[in-house]
C-alpha cells in the first residue's frame, strides 16, 4: 500500500495536523511548511507547533481528534525530500529530534489524552543550518504531502463522511 492509500485509510473523523519544526533552520521547517499549506482545507484542524508541540497538547486534545498527524523533518537516511509514515514505536524514545520533548513522547501523550490514531509523517531534510533556505526537494515534498492529505480529505467528503473540526489554528508565524 502506498502513502496515498495509507493516508486515505487513516484520515477519518476529526483530523488534526500538527506542523513541527523550526522554519529558521532550512529544511527543519518542513513540517510547518506542509501543515501551513493545509490552512483553509475543509476537514482538518491545523496547528503550527514549530519546535514545541508539547505546548499545544491542550489545544489538540480540545479538538477531540480521531486522528493526529504530526509532520516533521526527520533523518530517515534517505534522499532529501523522501517521505515516510512512522508510528510511535519507529522513533527513538529518548530523542533523535531537535525539539524540546522527543516526538515519541509527544505522540504517546497525545494518544493517551485523546485516544486518537497518532502518527508522524516524516520528510527527509537536506540541510538544517540556521538561516538556510528550504531545499527544492523538501519544498516539493512538503507541497506534495499537503496535496495528498487534502486529496484524502476531499475524497472522504465526496463520499459523505461527516467532517467536523475544520478550523485552522494559527498558533505561530511559520
């Protein structure tokens, strides 16, 4: 099953997309870039959490999500712009990211708080240097991932699934 099929199967009910990363560090802002492209798309609540997704746990839980999809730049050991869907168990428990709280822990807490299906959409960065630009490969991947998510949400709406929670939270400037 490819990524589009996997997302179409999992994006059900109330969907919250959380953009994670530092937009001032080049490709590290990939999660915020992809999530920001989903602003205004019916059927999704967008939270731009930048480097502190743990600061947005209450807002995410308040949406009563069925699904929480975090998007972040992750070193997959793959070509820049590669995308993978990762489960909490796929991530190192104690770190592996540039964020204050490890994403595996954030995912675990969100799953416990909400009972939602929580997963990570990871984009392989090329460079995360402070002040660096987003690479073409990562920008293209972020745009493509946002299009896949928007398409999956549009397809479910076309088939009559009740969609609620279509509010964008502009929690940061990314």
